[in-house]
């Protein structure tokens, strides 16, 4: 899609940027097998969406793909429809709907489009409807909540810009991973490094798990922290 020339600026509140390439397919696929909690631990433990719930039934389903971001006016899905004409298979539609729950941003008809377009899933800081349809296999969905009330299609909105989605900073092209524990965004430029750090963290967890199982955990692991705080242990 050709963007307007600089002499023809976007109308206020509107912006449509091209899709960002993001990380390579091998890296994205590698994240698919890693728990979101472990990825979060490798990213300092304070990064990730807050307050979203999953609307697909299978707890073992993993959402993983390249972020395609949209910011909309609460309760309006005009630019989401536009985004669905631009996405590619494997993209994750990440929508900043301002956390509004008064009107649904996507429903069953749009789910059909998402499946046809090969989306890897959706993450929405807003409401959805037709929850029985979303529960079926084939299209992972995380959202703030749901309502039967439908959206308007008036705009404005922006496509492929940095957004905040449920407390999660997301840039176009980020690696998005979601599982039963939550949703996280990995900056594309850091994806390989965070992938390796997550793998090392899981190796450390495996050692701790075995120590816990065998009863050989070193009490000094926590006693040293307590002594540093002045606790006489």
C-alpha cells in the first residue's frame, strides 16, 4: 500500500503504516515452545499484559507470531477491518481499544476472516462478542472482556504504530507469545538474545526442580538474602 505523500498529511487521528517484518521465522517458531512465564523471567519479571483473559477453550494452545498493531477509538472497529486486509499468515493482531468494555471490537464474523487470513491470534485491550465461536479451536484470542453490544465503524484509528495494550508496550514486528499464564511482547531486535536467555533460565529451573524433588535444596539460597536484610538466621 502506498502512503500519502508528505504534501497530503493523514487526517487527524488516522495513520496507516506498512506491516513490519519482525523476527525471522525460525526464531518465532522457537518461542512457541517456551512458557510465557519463563520469557518474562528472562525479561526482568515485570513485563507483560495485565487483566486479559483467554477466550479459546484449550489451555494448552499457544499464541505466537509477529505483532500487527492497531489503535482504535473505544468501541469502534473501522481500522481493525482495514488491518485485516493487510495482515499476513502468522501475524498476531494486537489492538489497543483503551480497555473499554461497553462495545465489542470483534465478533464471530471477523473471526471467520481471521481464520481465512491465517492469523496466529488476537490480543485485545477491549471487549469481544460471540464468545462461543471464539472458544472453538483455530484462533487464539486474549481480550479484556466481552459484551453483546456491537461496535461502530466511524474511526479514527492507527495501524502499525507503537501501542500500549493492557499495560504491555508493543511495537509493530515484536514477537507476541501468549499461553495460559498471559501474553508478552519480545522486541524483534532483541528476540535472539531473549530466546537464549530464556533457554538458560529454563535450564536453571530444571536444576532447582530436581533439587526440590530430591530434597537437596541449599537453604543458603534464601538464608543469605535474609541475613543481608538483617534477619538473624
